[in-house]
């Protein structure tokens, strides 16, 4: 797997994941279905940022990594 997620993108994904986890943990989101959907989204965002790879980016030809010179 070639890296296709840049540093700024990783940071944004991790911040979004943490915010979602905190909101669900604190009980701000009370609907169970919404909690599950948001937790799945947060898990995927955190995983893709830690792996530096996003399948959707590859499918659409997007690469936010800096090019090596």
C-alpha cells in the first residue's frame, strides 16, 4: 500500500475521530443507531490516518502526501 494521506489530512481525521468519540462517550448523542454510525466513521477516520492510506483516495486518484524530490 502506497501512502496517500498527508500530514494535514491525518491531523484533521484524528481530530474528527476524537471529537466523535468524546461526544458519544459523554452521552451528547443519545440515539443508538446514530452512535454506531458515528463510531464506525470515527474508527475508519482514525485507522486511515494511522495507516497513512485511504482506499477512497486511491479509487479517485487523490494523493495528499507531499511529493518526494
